[in-house]
C-alpha cells in the first residue's frame, strides 16, 4: 500500500472563533488544513482594494486563527484552501448559488486577481505554510442555461480563463532545475512555465558516470529558422539542456513539450509539429517525434543535448531525384564528445547511407539514423567503438544513383 498522508479540513473566516482550535489531534495528522473564506472586508474595508491592503488583511486573519501558534504546538505545517469569487462578494465571502442566474450580482475580475496575488505574496513570509490549494467550481456544462451576463459561473470562485488564473500560475511556475543523475538511476525533470510544461526523462544507464543535468526554459527569439531542406515556423517554447563533463547520452532521452492553443498563431498544421534540436551550425535538426494535437503536446527523442523547440517544417522547393545536392558537414569532423555529429543533408526517404574506411572496409550503416531529410554519424563503428582518426567515406545510394562524401575524422 502506498504511503498516505492525512489531514483534516477546518474552516474559518478569520474574524471570529474558528474550528482549528477545536481539533485536539493535529499532532496525530500530517498537516493542519484550513479552508479560509471571506474576512478580508472586515480588516480592509469595502470598495476597490489594492494588493498590499489585501495582504495586510490576510495576515490579520492568520493571526486571528493563530496559525503560527497552532503549527508550533502541534509540530505540523499548514495547508490553506481558498475559494474567492470573481464578484462584488469576493472579500466578504457571501455565498451565492452558481447554478442559478444571478443578474443582480456584479462581476469583479480585478478583485479576484488582486486577492490571489496578495494571497501568494503573504504565504512567502511565513515558515508555517506547507502549501496552498485555490479551488473553485471548474465545470461549466448544460446546467448553465442562463445568458453569459447573468451566469453565476462567470462570477464564482472558478479562476479558469480569468485574470486570477495568470496570477496563480505565476506562483506555480518552475523555469529551471538541476539534477544529479547516476548511472543506475532513472531521472525525470519537469518545468512549468505558465500554462505550458516541459518534461525530460533520462533512462537508467544513459551515462557512464554521475553527471549534473540542467534543464531550463530558453527564449528562441533571434534563432535562425533554417533546417537542411527549408525553413521552420517555431512555437515560442524553447528549452536548453546542459550537463557537466564531456560526452553525450548513450541512450535516447525523452522530451515532452506541452503547449497552449495560443502558442500556435504561426502554425498551419498542429499535427505536423516536430521536436527539433539547434545544432552548432545554426540549423534545426528534426528529431524523431510525434505530435498529439488532442493533448496539446509533442513527444520526441534526442541523443544530444542542446537547445530544443517545437517547429513546423516549411520545405523548400523539392529537388530532383539527383544526388547532386546531397552534402555533409562538418569536415574535418572532430567528435570531441561535446560537438555535433557529422551530418549528411538533402536526403530523401529510402536513401541508404553507409560509412567505409580508406581501404574500403565497411564501418557502419547509418541508414536507420535518417530522420526527415538528414542522417548523422557519431564517429563510431557498428560495434559502438570509436573509430580512429583518418579518412572515411559516406556512400549514399538512391535507387541506381550513388554519391561518395569524403570525411576527415580527427580526434
């Protein structure tokens, strides 16, 4: 049976006797939990309230309930549960029925937004807080048969699609994380940026030694839009992955990027989104990835750490069947462990790519590495061993046509 943590939800308006003190067994539970409602108007007055005014009122409410004392005496931290509406009743806690039309109640989106901004600011100053849960009625179905102007849902404690949602998400965002990853551990790193998220999963055995991985959100403004066969439209959700030491992952690393519909203004086909890696030559390398439009996410694999983004391909005018436009870079190729692989571009589906040494001996077939329009060689033979410095050849076959690319490998 998994570990279970227990609490009990007390209730208070922060201005009179509450039931937090009625519970005599907080020390037997894992947390003190309190549903806090109303109360702000009692301490701050009526009318339009500023964030500092609301923050002061909340601190008075915490003192009235003696959350610091309750936490100290029981040895348990506090979870606060809130449900403040987007109506003129926001600060006094007056209840109204959300399922019924309420044309006489005025909507006040600013009040709800200011409350949650002040609420999270107030929590940052107290050591007794364990966390917060801002809740509200999230559903909006056929039970709401009233007109938008009268709908109580639009004035209730739900914050979905309201300015308060932005305030809440800003305090739950995590834009960077550093994690130590050993050879025997599975690692998962998740970032949250507003309504979007990024998850990186690293399998056991991906590295031969313990390394520190840093995953951060990354602005892609100013990045080149070229890939080997055209240009890309870029979704403004970038991330950067770096690590200590030399070398790259020996196993594919999974990257999942979840996005919002508002991020797709420049995207023609959501189902065509791909995960791409920005290489040292200022071009996007299209990775093996799958778009899930219904879930607003793309999942892809990489064997190289760099900057990543979601892109939509804008192919150049298709080339003819000739191999004349196929080329490779960089040359000379120096696989230092931190540089990019040798890349062969302008390929087409069905092309065969094999590596040979100077004497004509077969080294490796990299046909399986062809993704969209390019293939990469990491300087290893078919056994996974590093090839020695020297001259190598990449043989590209397309039907009956052949092209040979000369590679100078320098270690």
